[in-house]
């Protein structure tokens, strides 16, 4: 009999699972599984984390700080690394001001302690920061405009729905723990309708699956709205809770249903089917992330929100327009709120070109943590060029990336199996604690990392001061001490976990009781139909603009690089084969390239070598790829996607770029 240790997954994923690490008699890790009696995790994990042990044990894992010398990264100890970082950052600050330094953090870990980097750099500068959010920015801005807040009905509330509309979301890949809830709802008699230009596996669960042209959702939603108005199928109580009804209605009447259907490239029967979905109440609308990754992304989400509002599906059990769960709401965020704002910000979606263009002072240094912007941000080749041109780039990561390839200093940190943190989820209302279930490399692997029975010590103090990978907080504290800012982040990992969860504890869910559902989160939002907007009502969209993407004879496909089950963004669990990435297209849209043949994908920005895969079920205007390919591994789709911001919220219009295939 081996042993089992439990922790929580810190990846950028809606689910935040309860993980079990199984070890054999010799204490060697054997497998990762989901905790069976956890109400969210239900005993299973996604593909990428089930296979995470391969990544955990990968030979290229960073095990010591490294400095670039003559183009190569060479090991240096922690003292030298932190001295170098502190002295260089201090020098640049005194010569050029704190604006010459950028702090960038992304979704490598959703742990709240990882975010403490923001605190240190605000005190040290404040330094240049980022604005917008390429992940959920467009959708969040939409819901904040419409409802005043962006939050979701309880996950279990789907069991109260008669109809569930899953719009622009692919749970089989991007949030697998939604699936058991959908299946249960369906078994209870709920109808499920999916909307996606790509026929994803979700279609298997759906009673109807609508496939508009990419970015056609805005037109589709207005077609549905027009039908609801025309047929008197709107809900009086729902309408009474809305502002700008006339303006929204006028927009819906700009075209007839036929015209909207044509614009969305769907048959009128699909518009009718969707209208019925909102009438057969209560209807839960689940808004996916795919919609927001377009120039008209925020507007599109607003058009969907409006459908939920006018059809009377807000404020009722089984209803709602759920996009994102406020994962930080459970925590005491005073330490973040009190911070001075950054003196200037680089728009995240336009990172490469904007960093290159910064003047007075130009950017000289960057501290990058929990992110791989050199692969994951649009126009990634320019991101790499911009970072390469800086004097000093520090990257805190676990494994090599395109970003560490341009770093001057790499600081190794802990993986999700070694980490210790507190976590909220963006796909449910649960709050969790992560605890180390494995020692980081360079530690004696037989060290009893966690006493599972007593759950103590919470964070093995003997890790502190080690030569191997370090906790993000320890790295920051090491830097803070050398910057003369020791007070800013003082306290142990444990102290910080308690500090951030203090009010949660007072509400009945102390650290010891985690995981727990945040007892303060309502199950149904806006039950009184009062909204946190200036009018107290739903602010319906009422200005006419539509900037839907267009293809042309020259560029007939829209490059859609989406999540793959095999990876978390650029973090592949299994080693890559170094071959060109795959692109899936309809055989008629393959430029004559055979199934499995080599091609080149060309945009106005550049070209990318690809392997072509035929799919007769694909739309003829979509080139489907996996997001997260790295230049160092054979090709990065973001190299040919330009840096374009969404209409609101500072998202990135990742899916709007027209491309063509050419033989190679
Ligand atoms: N396996 C895996 N899971 C992940 C991630 C990962 O990298 N790998 N990433 C995580 C992250 S960072 C996030 S933000 C979340 C969400 O990350 P995503 O995986 O982006 O989430 P989805 O909501 O599934 O959105 C993608 C879906 O939107 C569809 N779509 C694209 N364009 C349109 C359109 O114009 N209209 C409509 N209706 N649909 C469209 C795509 O075809 C796809 O099915 O998932 C997380 N989950
Ligand atoms: N074309 C295209 N591009 C996209 C998207 C898309 O749909 N299409 N999706 C976008 C979205 S939604 C997102 S959120 C971004 C994701 O962009 P990123 O967040 O930059 O993505 P990752 O590749 O996951 O990079 C995270 C890095 O953090 C490291 N890491 C892991 N754990 C830790 C830790 O505990 N501490 C630290 N410091 N580092 C750690 C990982 O090794 C990895 O290198 O990508 C965006 N890019
Ligand atoms: S990545 Fe998501 S689905 Fe996979 S184990 Fe982590 S939280 Fe669960
Ligand atoms: Mo994301």
C-alpha cells in the first residue's frame, strides 16, 4: 500500500480541482487523480493534469537560478541571483525612474500569494504595469457594463434549469467539471443548446447545436432578440428591469430575422430554435470565453446578456447569464487595494509594439512571473523582439519557455504539486488551499514533505533558504530585503494564507475547513432584479456598431487557435515532437494540400509552417489550431496574429485574423 497526499490545482482553469497524488511504497509518485468525494472534482481530472507528473519530472525543469552569459543560461546561486536582480533594478530606477521597469504577471498559478508580486513592485516603484486582460477582459467589461458586476449563478443552480444555452464554450476541453453537471441536468430533463462555429464534442450532449460563422454571434443574438420582440415573447418583468429597451429594440429592428440569419450565416430555423431556448424558462445562459476574443467581443457578450434580460431569465433560479465566477471575492484584498496605481501601463493585447514604442523613459527591464508572454500574447514575435531589446529581463518560472529564452536571469519556482497557497475558482464558488505534496527537485525526495494526517506543517519551513526552486513569496522576500523593502511582504507563507482568508474564516470557512464553498456567495444573482449599475437596471446595449471579422478571397479563413486538452496554454504535459503545429480545415478550404500534408499559414503579419488536417465537419471559413504552441517547439500561432485590442476590457482579438493556406 502506498500513500495518498491531497492538494488543490492552481492552474488557470475554471475548476480548481482537489488533487490526489498517489505514491508507491518507496515514496515515489505514481499517479495523479481527482478526489472522489469532492463535489466539484468528482474523482477525475482533465487530461493535462492527469499527465502532469511527466512535466513535474521533465529533465528540463529549472532547478537553480540561472544567468545568461555569452548567450547561454548558466547556474548561479540564489544569493548571487537576488543580488544581481536587486542591484540592477535599483540602478535602473535611480538612472531612469521606476517607469523604466515593467512588472508582468499572468496565469501560471492562480494562487493568491503569487499575486503578491504586484505589491512589491508597487512599493518599489510603482513601476510600469499592464492594462486590460487578454483572458476575460472583454467579457468582464460587458457584464460590468450591463449588470454592474461580473459573477455567476452557483454551478449547482443549473439543475434548476429547463434549458441551458452553452454559447461559445467548449467544456470538454476548457472546463471538464462542468460536464457532470450538464449531464445531470440533462438526465433531469433539461434541454441543452450549444452555439459554436466549431462542432466541438459538446455537440454530443446538445439537443441542438448552432454553428454561426466566426464572430456571427452578435448578428445571431440580434436575430433572436428581434424574434422575441416580434412574437411578444419578451418578459414584462424582465423588460421592466432594463434600461435602454427602446434603443436595444431599435437595434434589433435594423434587420429582419432573415437578414440577421444571413449575417450570422445560419438558417432562420436556428434563430427560431435559439429564441425558443430563451422562452422555455428558466434558461441558464453560459457565456464562453471564445466570444470575447474578437474586436467586437465585449459587444457580443452584451448582446447575449440582453437576451437573458429581456426574456426574463435574470434573477431566477435556473436562469442567469453566467460568464465568470469572481475568484478573488473570497479573499481579504486590502493589501492589493491600498497600492498606488502604475504611472504608465502597457496594454496587454498590444504588449510587443507598445513596449518597443515606450519613451521618456524607454523600458529597460522587466520582471515576468507566471506567464509566457513571448508565446501567448498576440504578435508574439514582436513580444520576443521587444523583450530581447531590454537590458535586463527576469523570469520566474518552472520550465523553459520562449520567454525564458530571452531572459537574462531565470528564477526557478514551485510547481502545482510543490506549491502552498490559497485559491478561488472562476468556474464555481469554492475556495481551496494548496499544500506541497512533493518536494521540489534538489531536495531529498524522501523528505516527509507533508504530514498528511495532521496536515502539518502547512509549509515545510525547511524548504526556506534552499538552493533549488523556491516559493514565489520567498523569492519576493529575498528581493524585497535587498531593495530595502523587507517590511512590505513580511510574514511566512502560512501567515499570508491566514491573512488573505481572515474574513472567510469569520464567515465560517477558516483555512482548516478548506475546501469550502464561500458561504457568502449567493446561489442566484440579482434575485431582487436590482443591478449594480448607475440606473439600478440592466444597461442594455443600444449603440449600433458591429465590427465582425471578415474573410476575403485572398484570406478566406479565420485563424482560431483554441485550448487543447493536452496543454495548459503553452504548458504541455508530454514532451513535444518538434514538428510544425497542426491546422484543421475543411477539405475544400485546404488549398489543395492533402490530409496530413505540409502547408504554410499566411496572415498579413507573417507565415507559419503547419501540418494540414482535413475535417469534413469543419466550416469552410475556420482554420482551427491549438493555442500555446511555442516558437522553440516548432511554431507559435501568435507569431502571425496581430496585436489588436477588443472593443472594451482590454482583451485581445485572437480569433479575428484572416489567413490563407499555401502549399509548402
Ligand atoms: N485544456 C485546457 N483547458 C483550459 C485552458 C487550456 O489552455 N487548456 N485554458 C484555460 C483558460 S486560460 C481559459 S481563459 C479558459 C477558457 O478558455 P477557452 O478554451 O478559450 O474557453 P472556451 O470558453 O471553451 O472557448 C473556446 C470556444 O469558443 C469557440 N469560439 C471561437 N470563436 C467563436 C465565435 O465567434 N462564436 C462562438 N459562439 N464560439 C466561438 C471555440 O470554437 C471554442 O470551442 O479555459 C481554461 N481551460
Ligand atoms: N492564440 C491564442 N492565444 C491565447 C489564447 C487563445 O485562446 N488563443 N488564450 C489566451 C488566454 S485566455 C490566456 S489566460 C493566456 C495564457 O497565457 P500565460 O498565462 O502566459 O500562459 P502559460 O503558457 O500557461 O504560462 C504560464 C507560465 O507560468 C509557469 N508557471 C507555472 N506555475 C507557476 C508558478 O507557480 N509560479 C510562476 N511564477 N510560474 C509558474 C508555467 O511554467 C508557464 O510557463 O494565453 C492567451 N493566448
Ligand atoms: S487544470 Fe482544471 S480540470 Fe485540470 S486538474 Fe486543474 S483544475 Fe482540474
Ligand atoms: Mo485565460
